């Protein structure tokens, strides 16, 4: 009896080990199956490979590198990221005055989409008589947005 039980236990152990290894591989390499903390770490590693540059700023923390135009390609999406002469997501020449001024974080900045698909650009197209400028910056909380407005937005005299 002992001689028959040993192979069954061994095969079961090897099978369980293979299932655990496969699950570990899936959980580490398939973002949809990862825990939220692992998804964030995975995305951070993926984002580190992006060629987008920032510039340190004593008052604001960081801004986008001015005059950047970079094609971003990932397994999930492709887009072209564009920044103006001050490092914000606008096309040049940027207007000297703005009727509508957008402040915000990466959602308003248009992280992950072409500038023509961004919310500020779509508003600009829907309101052809209005001038729209986007001063959004990734991770900008309200205090940081206020500092951005004070330094870059006030001179645009938004209505």
C-alpha cells in the first residue's frame, strides 16, 4: 500500500507546484490579475521607460520639459505627447490670451491620448470663438494648480 501512495503523493505535489508557479507568473505579468499595489508598481516600471522628461521647479515641484514631441508606444496604446514652450500640453504658437484656462492633473493634461483627443482640445473645437489653454500637470493637487495659475495663467487673463 505504501508503495502505491508514494507516487500519487509525489505526482500531486509536482502538480500543485506547477499550478503555483503558473499562478505566480500570471499574477506578476498580467496586470488585470495583479493586486492594485502590484499594478501601480508595474505601471511605474513601464512609465520609467517612457522618454517624457520633466524639469525640476522650486515653486511647483516639476513641470514638463518645454517643446517636447514624443511618440509613446506601449502594449495598450500609442499616442503622441506634445508640449509647448513652457512645458504644458498645447500646440504652438500658444495664444497670448485665453478665454478658458484648464488646470488639473494627468486626466486634464491628456496623459495617454493625442492632443486632438484631449478634453481641453475638444472643448476648444466645440467653442470656435473661445481661446483655450491647457495648464494641467500630472499629479497637480489644488494647491499646486493655484501656483501654476499664479505663475502662468494669470497673465493669460482668462474670462
